[in-house]
C-alpha cells in the first residue's frame, strides 16, 4: 500500500472488503475521501470537466458546465472571520467554507501493526491551522473508525465554528451521469416510546438534484443530550454500485448533525458535532491547542440496509467497554418499576425475590422511590439521594445483603444528572448549569454542572459510594429531560454543553473505575440515548418506555438494527389478569434482546407463573445465538405500529450456522399461515430443538418453517439446531 503524495495523487488503500480512495487535487492541494467496495476501483468513472444539464440539450452552452471541480475536502471546517461560500447556501449549511477550501495536503502515513491498520492524513492551512484525519481499521471488521482533529498552529486564537467527524466525497463514482432515480437516503426516525422507524427516500424527493445555481443541503440535527428523540445519528446512502450501501454514525450524546450536500453532480455526506448555526457551537483554540471531533463509524455493504447495519453494529462492539464476565450469559433482569410505580420497599422486594427464587432471574433492580422525596411529590423528584427510611428502615444495605444471600445481584435506579424542585440540591445554584446568567430551569428540573469539582465530589459520595458500600452490582441511569441548546461557562452555549457532557462521560468512567464489576443500564426515558458513544459506555440500553403496548415487538425488532442485541433490554410487564395468550405475546418479545421482567409477578400464580418459567428456560437456551448471531427480518406490519396488521418474524442465526432462533408475532388481519425460509448454512439441515408458545401447528422441512397461525396477537418462538 502506497500513501498519497504529489507524485501519486490517487490511491486506493485496501482494508478488508473496502478500498479507501484518496484523491489529491494538483491545482488546489485539496484531498477528498471515499470508501468503496474492494474490487470496484477500476469501475470509477472520470467525469468530463464540462457537461450539459441533459443529453437532449447536449448542443446547448449551459451555465451548469464547470471547467474545473475542486475536490470536496476530507475535513469540513469553518473558522470565524473567513468568508462563507458564494453558492447561495449561507444560513443553510456551513460546509464548503473558505476554511475548508484553504486546506492543502501535507502528508499521509500508513501503519499496520497487530491487526490494526491506520491511515493518517494531515492538511495544513495558511489560515493558521492543521487538520488530522485518521482512519482506524481492525482486521476482520466490515467497517472502520474515523477520528478528526484540528490544531491551532498559528500565533493567535482561532475560533472554530464547525469541525466534521467525517466527510465522504463524490459518492457517485460509478456514474457518468447524475445517478438519477438510484440514490436513497436511509434514516431511522424516533419519538418517545416509538423508536427506530426506518425510512428510505430518493435524493430527488429531498431536492438534492443539481441545479444550475445554488448548492443544496439536507441536514438533520440531534437534540442536545437526548441524542435521538427525532432521529438516530445515522445516515446511509443506498444504490451506489450494484446495490451497495454506505453508512455512517456519530458517537456523541450531545448536539450532532448529519448532512447530505450537493454542489454539482457530486453527492457528499458529512457529520459530527452540531455547528454554530445549528447548535450555537464555537470553540476558541489558543495557539498550540488541539480539538478532537466525536468519533465516526463508517461501513459499506452489499445487499441492503440490514447488512450495512450489521457492519455498523460490529463497530459499536469494537469501541465498547469490557463487561464483567457473567454478562456474557445475558442474565435476566427484574425491575420493579411497573410493579410499585415508584413505591418500592424492603418488604416488597423480599416477597418478589422469594417468588423469583428458582427462576433464572439474576438482577433485581430497585427503581425510583427508594430515596426521600419533597413533601407532596410522587415520582422522579430527586437530587439529595437520602434513603427513604420508611420504605427501607435499615437503609439499603440490609436489602442488598438479603438479595445477595438469595443469589440475586441487587440494582439501583438513579437520575443523577438533574435535581428537582423541593430538594436541597435544587437550591445549590452555584453548582448548577446556567444560561445567559440565570439558573437553567426546565420544568421542575435543574442540572448539575459536571465541570464543577464540587459536583464530582458530591455525586461521588451520593452515587458511587452508596452503590459500593451497600453492595449493588447493577446501576440503572435514567435521564428524563434535555438541557437544550447549551449552557454558560464557555465561549459559546454549544461549547459549554460539549465541555459539560465530556465531564458527564468522565463521571461514568469514574463509576467504572471505582466499581469495576458494576453493570450499567443506559435508560434515558427508555430510548433517547441510543447512540454509539453511550451504548459503548454502558452494559445495556433500555429499548423504549413502551412497557405495556402492542407495538413492543415491532420496536424491538427495529432496534436490532441499531443496538447490539446483547445490549438491547426489552421489558415484559406481566399482570395476573393477563391471558396466557397475552403473556406469550409479551414474553416472546423479550427473545429479541435482553429479557427484563416487571409487573405483578408476586401475584402471578399457577399456569401463568409456569409460563414465565418456561419463557426463561427458553431464553437461557437461546442466549448464545442472541449474543452472537445475525438477524434476518420477515413479514409485513402495515404503516401503523399502534394498530399493526399482518405478522412479523425475526430469525437470528449463530455465526457457526448451527443454531437459529425464530421469533414470530401476529397482529390484526394476520394470514392463516406463513412460511419462513431459514437462511441456508453449510450444515445438513435444521431440526426443532425447543419451542415457546402456541407452536403445535408448525413443521420444519427443507429449511422452511411452516406455521399455521392460531389467531391475532400471538407470540411464539422456535430454537433450531443444525444436524
């Protein structure tokens, strides 16, 4: 592999199934970057310098013809004081800024050691800064990581208003034309309790066709600290070459943005931290100071959006924190939130633990209500974190000791980043976030300033020491409000927020350091911090707050594309008046991720409690394929998740092809029967090893599972083994 140089202005650096294309513009010194499927390098098309707007008008002289197209820089950066582009895009995008265009190629270095390949490209600008773009690939991965930095190498302060984590240029390298009717943007939309709705739209429908004048941008921005209340930080382009897809994610739980940009016939995509115009972010770099953008995950794949998502999930695993060894067994959780609704007690927990004795339940989580609340308040009013001695007369340690004696690991809920009205913590204004000189109030919540050493000391005592001293082995971290645009204490509101959130991550790291075997659940109102950075930092994610709704299996299946299944915690809330059919529907959904039980389990008797034990027995058998397998999706559920029609099946196959899990749910207007083609393996054939639910009318022959549907709103599952 030869690095980029003035004598070698176009290089393809092969990493696994991907070829990294770098192109140096000999006139401007700019460098662009694009990953391609390996083996397609010779299919790249050289477009003419000038080209008419349409073949029919080939004889017409047109303003859409360019004598020279500069490369789209591999790092997008905007610096205050330098000109914006004159392409009618000011206010719409900060891409293509003069600071970006001012970069000139400096050097490229390729290193390969211990199965890790790194490609580091340096650019220098006369404006007084240097950018460093680093691709890191681990042997065996289907994608790679991109890290970008900017260094002030001048003699004066530099005010940076935009810095991309990644920028992919000219994403139509195989098309001699504009690639009309071929390119689609794939996104995953999200709202509270209805996460991960996949959409795919032609670029033409997003007004991303070239015109004779203005540049076009289609940009999405993530809400600060609730990373995905409307969109997940992932953009994918499909239809590039023979069905190949290229996708990117940003690992950041603050303000983020993803952008598709078209200046001429090239389609470009970039993303990273929110910029000044969208997130009020500006960072003042002093001479010699360096700023790192959030890490980006980049992957390409053939065969559609699902193989691409699998590649990105592999990268999430690459950056994830090392979990305690017992987490490999994906232990089952019981959380009492939907049991007591904020009124836990020592006595209730003991009754629950005794009921669950003899089951596979490993974690028992005490949710909100264990701490004292201000008089007259009900749920999520905390900040002082003093134990509610009416519910726990001896404190929390006797409860933990008793649970440990029963073989159960105790867990505790916290929402430690905000504090609520009526608490003493709410009054400590000098240690809370401010905006425009005033304490930042959002409803009844204020927010600790994690840049303040006093805050770290206070929460170390109230959170870390309490968890450690009482013997907790599980922490559920909730976060039910957003700071918004940003906070005081830095050169911009967005930079204040960025600094604060870096310290929040530092506090998570401190928890890990002081309690190494602690299992941490990332909750945040169910599904609002489901981005690669927080997923990597924690042991599992609460999939959604859709605890007792019909759409749970649909949400769960969709989230398998975005969260590693071993970290995807799915709730089944059980009630004594549930029918067996209803229990099956709820429990079968937990086979799509990590099983978490809640509800009135202490009152669940007879055949219904036996059903729970059967579900747990089945789940334990399925753990290996759940943890390590690959998912395939079948069925049609209609446009509405609340009123679904049809059926859904998820088939998850182990890497060695010797085990498969099939989870089927039916909805309104379900068909009388379905056939599910189990993905072929190198083995002789499949046989049914275990089942759950109403599976009596099912047969397996020649790799096809045929099921007679018993009715609407059923849940059932099969565990298959290969002979």
